[in-house]
C-alpha cells in the first residue's frame, strides 16, 4: 500500500539533470503530511527491533525523512553533507560519480565509535554516495545498522553494491 501511495505521488521529470535521464521527484510527497507520516512510520516499523544509536541522513533530500525517522526512533540525527558545508572539524570521503568525483563529510563528534548508524537517503541509484557514506561511518568506528530509502531504481543495481555492507536494506518503492 505505501509503495503505491509513494509511486502515485512521485513526479517523473524527463531529461533531468541531463538528456536520457528520468528524474524521480519526491517533492510532491512533501505536500501530503499524511503520506509523510506514513513513510516515517513504515521505516520505523522496519527498524523497531534493530540496534540503532543514530540516523545519518545524506544531503540534501536524505535530511527530509532522516530527521523525522531519528525523532520517531528516539535517536540523534547525523547530517552527512557535501564538502565545505559543516562548520566544525570533519572527516571527509571522496568517491567517484559517473561524471567525475565528489566529497562528503561528517562532524568528527557526530557519533561515538561502536555506535550503530542507520544511513538514510531519499533514493538509491547506483549506490555510490551511500557506499561512500558507509565507508565514512565505518572509518570513524561506527557500525552500519542498515540503510533506508524511499525509492530505489532497481535497474541500476545499487542494492547489490550495498548489500554486503549491512544486513538490512529497506526500500519503500522500487522502480
């Protein structure tokens, strides 16, 4: 049921950000507070018995539901941001993109070594960004409790890339 509600709300944007790509726009979901609450509740139900000490959301759309999920689970929220956006001491991770490279970072005091971190983003495509986030967390001594995504593009095989990193990967709607 939640999958159909999400798919009904998502807007396809052809040729964005470049020709041949169909962008799955989640912003129409944000107009529906009941659907937003249902999404957070669905994630919380999947992770209610998991050991989670914090939820890390990946900039920027991973912040939208990651923060709400952290609140629902009663744990801190950790922002993982693009390089140069955090004001305190950071640890960075560089990773490859289809068209170059990028860097993400997290505050060095965002969590303690040994804590179990759930990594959240809005969409799983190739898995590059979320894999970099997982490496960042593990290099800082954290343990990956799982991954959560509103949408996955199954044809890009991101799930296969991240499957070895955690036992639990939750996707609410798959294309």
